[in-house]
C-alpha cells in the first residue's frame, strides 16, 4: 500500500493512501486517540451499510495503515494502542526471550494453569459459564531498557450463561511499557511439557500478534512473523480489538 503524509498540525495528521485497487484515500487521523475524523474516497459508498464486505475490508485496512504510519511519523502521539504497534510488541518479545527461565516458570505458571482449565482456576460452576467465552490474560511491564519489571497475576474474562460479562483477577490496561498476552482456553494434553514448551508458546503468541497486525493493515508480514500461533484473529475472529 502506498502511503504519504500530506500534512500535520498539533491535533491531526493528514495522509494520502492508495489501496490494492489503486484508488486514492484521503484520511485525517487524530493525534490524541487515533480516531479517523475524515476518510474520503470517491470509488466506494460513503456509508458502511452500503458497502460490500470487500469494500469494507479495504476501508478498514486503509484506516489501520494510516494510523500505523501516523504513529511512526509522530512517535510521541497517542494514535495506536501500543498492543497494535509491532515495535512495542517486539520490545516485549525481546524482554521475554532474555527473561531467566526459572523466573518465567515461577511467574507464568498461573497463566498455564488458567489456560488449561479456567473453570477449575476460577472455582466457578461450569454450568454458569459460556465455555467458549474465556479470555485468559497475563500482563507484564517493561523497563526503559526493555527488561521485564512487574509480572501481574492472571486475569480471566468470560460471560455467564445469562450474558453478563465477568472478570476475575487484576487487569492492567494496555499502555506504554505494558505487554498484554490474552488467549482463549487451550486445554493442554497430558503429554504437554510446561517447562520445555510454554515459554516458546508465549513468544510465538506475541509473534502471531504482530503477524495479524500486518494482515489487518493489508500488508504482508515480514518472514520472522509468519508463524503458526494464536494471535489477534484467533481470539476475535476478525483481528479487530484487543487481546
């Protein structure tokens, strides 16, 4: 996708992008929250409900690409949720790779246990929970030199059978210096070796998140992120939203 910065002021960034069909899009992105204030393109319907699925896919990908480019150009702005910024997640991967395994096994054991059996971990009645609604989250913070500083206890979000949303455990909001790992219920097999395999699983999960960010922008991921793993799309179905 061809992208260029057309201009910027204290509050907005203006961009011009050409999509996969060669159509020109003119987009204005807010610096303080990443909202799209203007998205002009002559070749697609103005209202989302009038677009085909393919047209809506392209419109969404163009907007994500615009946000990414604007954030790269103005790194001090608050355009992207950090967990939608590949460079931010790369910092989290580097920190995790360099984290002593003994500490990892101690700090991330609850994540493994909650992923394997969230119902038992919660102590809730299984009948009161929609079994496909679990998202198990583990967060950690980074130091300025990309070391893991604080590892939070596991958090579990789910829906009861009456549709009400529930969350158990601490949840740290995504932000600068915060890495959030969220996955669905996995049910590990009896032969799964936590000590030998779980660290690689979490690293691969973060690589897959970067993979899906590129795909969500309509871009081919770099080779190092072309992994088979649980990423944003696997949790949300369309790659939209936080993990």
